[in-house]
C-alpha cells in the first residue's frame, strides 16, 4: 500500500495542488496530513474565520474533485498547533461526508493489518495560537513569555502531552501501528531549529520508545531536515519521519507499506540513503 505523507501545508493552495498531483502520479492509496493544514495569513483576530472559509471554499471541493477521479484513495488528517480548535467542527463535517478520517485522539484501519493513530498537540511555542499547546510533562516550567493567554491558567488547566498520550486508545490485536504525531520526538534530526536548538517533545519520544510503532510521522519544525541533513531517523525499531516544509515546494514522503521498511522517497530530497 503506497502512502504519501505531508505536514504543515498552512493553507498554501499550491502545496495542496502538488500534493494531489503527487498522490495521483505515484499511485498512493492513502494520503496522510500531519497537522498545521489551514491558513493564518491574515490578521490574527480573523484567522478562525479564515480557516473555516478555507475549508468550505477550497478544501472540501478539492477533496471531492480528487476523489471523483481516485475513489480508491483514503485521506487521513490531523490538525496541528496553528489550526484553531474551532476549525475541528468544520473538518468534522468533511469526515461526515466521507472525504477524510480525522486522527487526533483516534485510530483507524489502514490497509491490510495496519492501524493509524494521531495526536496533534505540541510543547509551548513562541507563536500566538495556544489551542494546541501543552506542557510536555506535569510540573514542567511554564514558558516565560506568552501572549494572548495566561500561562498558568492555560497550561496548568490542561493535561500534559505525556498524560494525553498515555490516554490514547491504542489498538489491540495483531495490528501494526503507525502514529501521526505533529511534534517530532526530542533530540533527533527531526526537531532542529535554524539556531540549532532541539525543540521536540520528550513525551513523544518516550511514547515512541515505549510502544514501538513501526512508523512515526511528524511535522511542526519546517527547517529541521535542512538544518540536520536528516528527514528520517530510527528510535529503536521505529522509523521516524519529518519531511519539513516550504511555501514554495511540497515537502512530502512517499513509502510503501508492502515494502516496509524498504524505499522511502522525499519529494524534494529524493530517496533515503
């Protein structure tokens, strides 16, 4: 089963066009979107409406048009930290129409013998949207500079990433697990900022090392592959991927579950070495 994975499209229609074209050209049977899918290009106070309008005026019809040509393809989508929580309702309507399956906090069948499970929250960032931010572990130090929300009220009013990951409904039985988690694991080549700082989640790394999925798909840190020179790493038996992203050209990864762990191909960097 061929899969195309991409994250952090941020409502760039040119990236969605490349995504649909690559999925069709490469014969993907599943397209997985790993968070930060919606735009926030206008004034901050207008971004909720901007995202809902994007879903209604573009994304819904784009999915419908693609699936008319390729009804055999299944879309799986995860919202990330720059996608407003209010946008979940609009995305849920697409799921009700059968256009995609939503992943945050849920698992779904994928192909023969696979289950895919998603989680979209990230550790604190300097960005203004806070709906999808959580402390990594209970008792972590609160971020010093936060706008829009009161840090104590927000972060201490929500469960930590570690607690939420521990509460995920893991599939039972003899199934191979694929996880789609917006934040990459800490201290890898997948979480490196432009200044060299590692900003991935310690809780996500612990979760992967504990549950040992065959594949972990990430995003969030657009520049990580460029800075580290790596878009694919291993944590024990788990293959971890962050394709990065650019507004100009789609960064995605193609893989085949029937040839796993065989070839992985990045849409910009080419095959994994």
